[in-house]
């Protein structure tokens, strides 16, 4: 489905085990349906189980419909969480010996727990020119909206203040983009990189304190079973994760298989200890990797799936680790989280409870989604059917944000007119309905 589709479908996301009316309205004159007598609608559930719980063969049954004022209305009971394909056919007639397809539409049915939530796209790890990025924090925030982000944080190396700068700049605009505090945390003498996403205070500013030095020494002393080279790293990471969480933030373990100089930046024993202890809230399962070094992300994914198989769900995120808004990583790597809203508390809870997937979407390649099978299957549907619409709306807003930063005096007013457009899109896709989980 493209953003300029010929038909408007409402709703696109429906609850399972309930009869729902799907309305298909032609948007343009050339997309109008022929008379009802010339139509047939066929329903195809992905999993091959029809409304009467019979197995579906390759010859799909036609289903009832109505054509009222040019709008096609289909009442259908959606059984089971899966995608359903509806094919609208023109029946065979004299001179047309076989059915011909007029249009195809895709609907996804969700169980109540997911149906009550909405998808939000975000980047939890990126840099500005206040550390080693290219552009200032406000520009990074606006560019994030241009790339379709609903939430973001500037996470400069060792610096918390730039994220507050981005927040202050976006507060001057009436927009739905949610900017949160953040920083990339670098414990002294430790190679582990950690993201403080949404914490109320800086963790980097605590490392000069005696409290940190004493606590890190105690934690390292408890790890006699580890090789000496790993003790300090695991201890510093544990202290940092706990400090972030104590400040209300999301503690993220960064790119564990990053290989900047012919070796993994964190030694394997320290990585195993960090993974085993799980003092973090989420691990980066997808992070920036150049076209030639995507094996880093493949290893992140393999690590996630192996750990999940042995110890149960592990929360993950996808991030760009962007160092410039016009470089080839920005907007290609992100998180999709299922949550009631894009408010920090909801986003953080969604990630912590493993209701998020990590996405690598390099242009002109098939996107890689890392996460549970259930969420991955739904995420691919969203990437195909929902996010093209969503991202086009965000791109319009992001463009106006950048124009505002460039001095356009009317851009902010136009931006305010667009506020709520993504929420309106969600209401159309979900038919305005919410069900309690």
C-alpha cells in the first residue's frame, strides 16, 4: 500500500474473534467499484483457517458484502491473530471468461493485549555536534521526525546537557515528537558503552565521586570467578545500569559485537557476565553497521535468539547510533515499540516487557526485524501497510521543523496545524477502537 493508495480502508487493524465491518472507499474516480452484481470478494487468512475453522484450500470461498454509495462493506469474523488478504474480483461475464482482480487489501487481526496498544517508532541512541556528531541537538531532533520517529533522545558521549537542549528547542514547537533526556555513559577505565535513555539525572557526572569508586571496587571484588580483565568492566557496567534505573531511565547495553579495531570492543568474558546478570533493561540488537560490516548486527541477533531460547525473553532495541543526519545510518535503524502512547513511561514499559522489535531497514534491501515471532510478523505488516503512511506524515512535520530552525517565520504555525495527524491515522487504522488488555 502506498501513501497515495486508490482506496481508503477502515479499519486495517482489528480484534480477533469478533465480527468487524471493513469499509473500502474509492479515493479517486478511476478506482470506483462496478455494480455489486459484478463483484465477488474472497478472504484468505494467512494461517489457512477460515471463519468456520475449516482448513482453506487454494480455491478461496467468496464472502458476503454490500456496496453502499460506492463504499464496499465487508462484515467478517476474524479468527486467530494473523494477516488476512481480501481480494475484490470482477466476476466472469460474456467476453471475460475468467474472474479478474480489481484490488487486494490486507487486514491484521490482533489478540486483545496487542490490539489495545499502538506502534511507535523511535531512535534511542544518536549524537550531536556537542560530542562527535555533525549537527546541533535541535537539528538532530527535527531530522529524527523527518525520518519518521515518534520519540528520540540525543545521547552524546559523556554529556547529558545536549539532550536537554534538544528538548528545550522542541518545546517551542507544537508537535507530537517526543524528545527525552539521554547520554552515552562511559565509566572510567571501562570499554563498555551504555545508554541512559530518559533518566532524570546524568550518570557520567557521578564517575568522579568517591561513591562510584568505592562501589565499583566492591562489585569487582565479588567477581573473583572472572578473569582480571573482565572484573572491572562487568562491575562498572553493573553500577552504571543500576544508577540509570534508579534515576528512572532505561539502561541500554550498547552494540556488544562492535568491532572498531580488529577485535570486539568489549572482551567476551565481560560480555558473558553482563548478559548473564542482566542488570540492563534492553540490549541493542540492531545498531549501525556499514554495508560491509553487517555481521555485527547478525551476531547481535544470534546472541539475542540464543539467550531468549535458554533464559526467556530479553528486551531489545534498534538504534542508529547516528553521528550525522545526512550519513548513511540515520533513519535506517530504529525500534518499534507497542505501547498505549509515546510518553516515556509507556515507551519504557513497552521495551522492558519485550513488546518491542529492533529494525534494520537499509534502503534497497529487505528489512531485518529482530524480536519474538509474534511481534516480528506484525512488524513486517506494519512496515508494509502502516509506516509508509506514518512516515510520510512525519516527513512533512520534520521538514517544517527544519524550516523553522532555518528562520522560516510561518513554519511553526503550519506545524501546529498538523499536530495530531499520526493519532488520526491510528484512529483510521484501528477504526477508533481500543480494547482493554
